[in-house]
C-alpha cells in the first residue's frame, strides 16, 4: 500500500479560506464579463486602456441607459461586482490575519521571496501542497499540478499536446500567474525587497537565481517560436 499525504485540520481550514477567496474572484470576473457584454450589446464602449481602475469606475458611474428598466439591469450588474470586490477585500484581510502563527508560515514567507509570489499565491501554494518534501523530484510535483504534457499514443505513433490540467487547480493557477512575472528582466522591486526582509541570505539568493534563470528561459522559448501562453504554462517538464 502506498501512503498518501493527509493535511492537518488547521491546514484544511486555511485551504478552505483561500479556496473560498478564489471562488469569489471567479464570480467577480464572470460578473465583469457579463456587464461588459451587456454594454457592448448596447454599443457602449469604454475608450480607456485599462479596465476596472478608478477612471473606469468613474466612467461606469456616469452611464445612463436609454430606458429605466435597462438602467436597473445595469445597476444590479454593477452592484454584484461591487459586492464581490468588497468580499475579496474581506477575504484578503482574513488571510493576512490567519497566516501569522500558521505552522507553515515560515514556508509561506520563504515562497514569498520569489517574484510573483505575494501572500495570496504563496499561501495558496503551501495550503494546497502541504509538505514540499514529499516531492523528491520536480517530475512528480509537475504531475500533481497537471503541468505535464498530455499524450495521445497509438501503436508507434506518439503525440503530445498541451498540459493535462488534471492536477491541483488552485496551486497550478498560482504558479502560472506567477510565471508571467518572469517576462521582465530580473530586478528586485521595492515590494519584493520588503517581502524578503529578515529572510536568510540562502533564500534570497535562490530567488535571484530563479529570476535570472526563468527570464532567460522565457526569452529563449519565445525566440524559438513558442507562444507566450505556452511559456507561462509549459506543456513540458520544467528544467
């Protein structure tokens, strides 16, 4: 019999909190898309470059629909988004309160030394994976996360496709979103420097090495014709 990893009740509670936060994020994204499609159907288009910032919200507050009933629909959609945004803020505050004192807090702080891994992504990764030592090689970890290529083999014909996405979704999402940060050249931003304060030099050195290696890998793969989305969520084992 092969043993399996069983998280502690405390770890499951933290995982429930973070997963609930991601569910609200998905609901907010879906509500934003619905509002955007509703406005496009009425030929109302936002001319700015960035959506959902302060300028965009001011623009939405000034919209007047042709009929009162349409204005009600618009306002209800906008209220759903505002409520989801407020819920996300409350969840973020609870995660910040819960992380200190958690038995995996030192691991979370170490992961936060990496670029693209702020508290939410770091806590999500640790809550989903638990003890990192149970993966003795990157291969099993990539398989657990669904970041290995799919395969369609018939006889001697072997074909590989995109990633399987059959593993742990929340952890995979955290890693893929963080991977996009390595498009930019290696640098220690003020936010990253603050997250690294008080950490051992060995951890910060690993973070810097990861920045340089992953940025060079991103440049190499895009130069040889790989799509940016494939580079960020690679259908091949990470090296």
